[in-house]
């Protein structure tokens, strides 16, 4: 609901920002949907990696949205935030593909790699 509220606020205040980033947003939502579908198919529940990159994306997204709503632009702030989100979702997708079992709080791809080896060694 929060994200729908943000989109509604952006649409009312600066619809040109959403129009200019439509393809980026579609890619982000598609990738997010793919990641959740993979997680539920593979693990039976959503992944909750809480990676450093995801935390950074939250900050970038918040600063970008506040900046755009406060100043009425620039379009590039949202473009950067959405591109950062795509990279973050690619990291999560890679972790989900890499890990044989569900695991929460995996902070980096390197940590996922080592965790994978530990999980496979136990089996």
C-alpha cells in the first residue's frame, strides 16, 4: 500500500517523472515479480536476504522520492533509484538461484556463495 501511495503522489505532483521512467519501472516490477515467483517456487516462501545493497536501495529510493516531490524533479533521481533497484533485485535473484535452501539475512553475494558451500557440505 505504501508504494501505491508513493506512485499516486508522484502521479499527482510530477506525472512526467513516471512517464519518463515507464520502461525502467516496468523492468523493475517484472524483475521483482520474477524474483518472488522463483522464491516461492524454490523455497515455498519469499526470500528475506536483507542485503546491504537492499538497505542502500531503500535509502536511495527515499532520498530520490523526497527530492522529486519537494522540487518537482529531476527525472534523473528516480531513474537512478529505479536502476539501483534493478541491480538490487538482480542480486536477490542471484542469491535465490545460488542457495539450495531458504536462508534469511544474507548480506552479500560473497556471503551467499560461502553459505551455499556450507549447505551443500551438510547434505
